[in-house]
C-alpha cells in the first residue's frame, strides 16, 4: 500500500471550561482507496476531489 498524502497530525490545545490548556493531537482523516488497481492511502478531501 502506497501512502500518497503528506498530511501529519496537528498538535493542538484541548481547552476546559476553566481555560486550562492540555496538548492533544488531531489526526488527519486518512482513507484506504483503490485507484487504477493500486491501493493507496489518501485523505478524505483528496479522495473527494478525485471522485
């Protein structure tokens, strides 16, 4: 399986009601798709543009 997308997780703050900041990760929405008989891993946004 070939990884096409270059997206990586973002590091963001999770905020409580008291505005305490805790680091967390936002993962990209990666999907496994078959394009021209080849299995690839691309983001959902890229898959939407292709289809």
